[in-house]
C-alpha cells in the first residue's frame, strides 16, 4: 500500500493538475490514498482575512471574494462546462463557511486557535475535491473523502490534515506501506536553493538528519510524519514534481550515508536573540528554569539556547514577532534582580538568522566547527551565538539577517567539494592595464572553472567616467558597451554598493594611479574583503597609513596585495615576504626597478633624441601617464621604499636620497612642456651617454637599500655586474641576506608593460582565493 502526499502548490493550475493525473495514470502501482495539502499562499490569505476580521470595522468580503474567484476560475479551466456545476457549487459552499467563520470572529471580537485551524483547512478540502473531479473526467477511478479512509481496490483522495495522522497510524500495520511525497521543488537540498543556486537535492537521509534539515517554509512534510515513519522503520520518499525522475530523496534509518562531512545546511530567518547577563546569575540554581518557564507561560517557543560555562549569560532565540513580548515578560520576571543591578536589562537583537550544519558524518569528526567558523570569519561574518547538540549531529550559529545568504554560500562552498567557488571582482580602472586584465580574466574563465572549479565573476567595473555593477556578473565579451551605458562614475557610491551587496569572496582591484581610490581600502578590508592594488599610492603613503592597511588585512582575515607595485609581474614582493617569514634577514637590496628607464637607456644610443626615445616608451605603455614620475626617480623611490618596508623598515620618502639626472626645468609645467624642455637639453642627455660609453659601461638607474638607508640614481654599470645584461624593459632585484650572503638572490625579467602588469594583478587575485 502506498500513501501519496501532494503539495498543494502543484495543483493551482490546469497544467499542474493535468501532469499529476498523467503521472498517476501511468504509474505501475497506484497509491491507495492521496493526501492533498492546501496551497500555503491561499492558506496565508485566509489566515490574514480571519485575523483581520477581529476589527469590527474591517470589510473582508472583497479579499475573500478575490481568493474565491481564483479557485472558481481554476475549476472552470480543468473541467468541461457540463461537469462544472457540482464543483463550482462546492467551492462556493466552502467559502460561504469561511465567510460565516469570519463573521463570527467579527461578532465576538476574538479568534481562537481552533477557528484559525479550521479556516486554514479549507484550501486542502477544495483542492483535493478539484483533483478528484479532474481525475474522474480523465477516466481515473478515484473516490473523494473529506476524512482519510481506506477503500479496497480504489484510490482515495482526501485533504491532508494533521488530525488524520491517527488514521494513517492504523494503516501502517498493513504490509509494504510506503510514503511518497510530491513537492514543489526539493524539500531536502544541501542548502536553500533560492539563496544557493549551486545547491543540489540530497539523495538519502536518516530520519534524524531529516528532522534537522526540514525547511520551515513548507507544509507538505512535518515532524509528526517523520516521527511516525521512523517509529515504524518505514522508508519515506520525497520527489521534486518538476524533475520527478532525478530529484528524489529517500529517508530511512538504513539509507546509505553521503561521503560528505556535512549532509546539508539549514537556515531560519525571522528570528530575534534575547540575552540576559550579569554576575547575579553565576552559581544560582534554577535561573535557566525561570527563563524557560517565563517564556513557556507567555506562549513563546524557544528555537535555540546558548549559555557560557561561566554562567554569566544566557541567550535564547525566539520568533522575531515574539521578541517584544519575550522582552517584557523576562523584564517583569527579573524585575528585582535588574533593579538591584545584579542582572543587566534584557537585550534584544532583532533581525538575525540561524544557520545550521547537519549530518550523521559530523559525529566524532574533529574540525567541523573550526572549518565552519573559519569560513565565516574569512568572509567577515560575525557569529552572535552558537549551539551544538551533544549527539554531534548538528551545530548552529546565529548571524545577522543581512549575512544569511552570504553565510549559506560560504558554507556550501566550504563543505561541498563539487561546489564552484565564486570570486566577485570589483575592478576600478579600465586603461591599458585594466583592459588587459579583463581580457585575461575572460580568456581564463572557462579553464579555471574546469580545472579548479573556480568561477571568476566581474561584478563591478568603474573608470573615471562610468561605473557598472551587476550582481549576476558582467559579460566580459561586451563589457565596454555595457560600461558606456552605466551610471556616472562615483567612487564613493561604487564602494558603498560593494559593501552593501556583501558578497562572499569579494575583491577590490585597483588598476589606477588615482589618489582617491586608496581611500576606499580601509573600509573594504574591515569588511573582510580583499584589496589587490596595482596602484602604488597606498603602499608608498606615510608609513603609518601603510602599516594600518597591513594590520587591517591581518585583523579582518582579508588580503592586501600589491605585487605589481614593484617589478610588474615579477615575484619580487612575494619572494621577499617568503624570505622574511622563513626567518631570513635582509642585509641589502640593489635593483633596477624602472622598466621605463631601462627601456629608455637601452634604446638611447644617439640615433634618436632622448625626448623621442621617452615618447616611444610612453607610446608602448611602459611609462606612467606623466613620464616624469619615472624619469625623475619618484617612481623608483616609491618602489625601493615599498621593498624596505616589506623587509621590516619604517622608511619614508624623505628618507631616500634621489640623484636626479633631469635638468630642473624639465620637472616644471605640463607633460607637453616636459617634452619641449627635454629637446632643449639634448646635449645634457648626450653627455651622459658619451661618458658611459667612454667608461665601457651602460647607464642604469639603480636603487639601493642597506643599513636603513636608501638612495636612487643613475650609475655606470660595468660588464661584470648582474645589472649589465638588462634588455628592453627588464627589471632586476638583488637580495643579499643572511642565507644569500656570498651570492645574492637574483630576480630578473620584464618589469613593465600592460600585459605583464595585468598578469601580476591576476596572480594577486588568485592569491586572495587561497586566503
């Protein structure tokens, strides 16, 4: 014998009813009993009408008529005209009964629980009646009863009500009884599918796991049914009506266990935390009992309990709408203690959610809670309270409601290996480097998804003119046209949107030289979102600000990465950090750190003027927008200062000696004036070249740091030096350390160019993933 329960959500349209009848007609074994639950939206509508009826001045007739008309229209759709009369009459009859109940409520000015339950039962009565009528018209033999009953050799269709569970209990004694449930979606998914699109149907559950993961927002399966099936060792089968062959969950005490550490993640919204604390609680017997008794007498259900071993505080979670009542009753119950100051006033935290991990495999499995809290912490999600059952089958955490969706996605990524990890990128800057970066991300997206199960999503783009934010992800094949149609650029609004969206694994990527963008870093890091900066301004700002950002990243489990500040994509800062963290000590740094200057002096051989060679470098994208930042040595000063700081030295720009080779007049005026002045001083630059040639050397702009002092300047480099053989836009860095004392550690390669700089930014983005 099979009992089938159908979610009333499935029977609100002609298509749904026809599909249900088609499946029943083709089934090899037809159910003996079909229980139809009421559509919860219609139930909620009738519930609201009943409650509002308490107001004697309230006219509920139009709302009731609106709900009735929907079911009358459905009746006309599913039945031929000549067979509609009886069903239309039945629907009207039931709504007349609802109308009578509501008028009684209005007359008395109060509503009882029994009356509310009666009103909420009407959708199940009507929908089961309509399903039966449609079955008869389709030639499927069935009998409708308003109470569950068994009739041999016939399908019985009845409304599903808890009151009928005793009847079902009697039928369980029959052999081969099974429960089948058709639901509007998966009842049991690894997480709420609305909040976590990557969630999947759970194939098998124990009854205990099912109890833990039973969603609160459905009315087709309840704890009583699970308990009943469990006590009789039955197998309960839930099916997603829309994918009836694939999305199936088998619930039973002997179902095969999943290999995952966690079976599923539950969540409950609309919750408030009530907290009591104070020294007067410590060692006082019966204190918790008084709390629970007070709430029990007030008719307030406790959802979660958390108490520290110190006994200094106790907090409970209740339904949000009961928070005010709970506050009042507890304040009254502990009025004396609060007045004496031995207990603090009751605190209420509204708008919180409960996130829970559940699964048989959690039992005796170390590290589950650590992994849970670590994943949430890395994403800046604050845990307000924790509760864990002694059976080790579940662990719950209370978080702010605004963090609920983010928490679910973070935990799903952490505990389910098949889940794609999603990185949300907010990129500021779409110049040469920004364009190359976007192109590289676009080219790598499919490969990263295939090889690393990693989804890189550009969620925000911003330049000096326009900005665009799309939580679903910006299509990178056509990003320029999309950005053109975006909003007017506003850095403050862009960062506000990033913080408000509160997405997991979010990274702010600064591919600009804009002084305003680094002002956003601190607030982003405080939200446990990472910052990847090609922009050198933050790392070369005052040491105090540089250190503040480093400390914020450390404190908030985020990353502040700026590898491309020195040497573009060369692993300079990363290597230096590895040396320091492994206990080595840097004695000196000697480097050619400007790809621009190296390009210029490698190509300046007298065949072109110095100004022409610099212009070529700018056209190739090797210089800053203002080439004087490179040629004056300012850019190199910043870079050596950053390396000195990363080595543990509190260096400022004024501490660095700069031996500039530019005439003073070249540093004044506009960029155009700069080029004009260089042309006037060609003899000066030619003399620098001739002197180097006469010494058998090459001109290199060298940065040095040793014994706490730093300097930059143009030098003659002899052939025996590691710096001599640098070509094009190459950079070179030589680290002398305790371990690399006789021979320095040398890092050499292309140190400028949009392509390589973009690849260095991309590499930093990938490092944030490994946070």
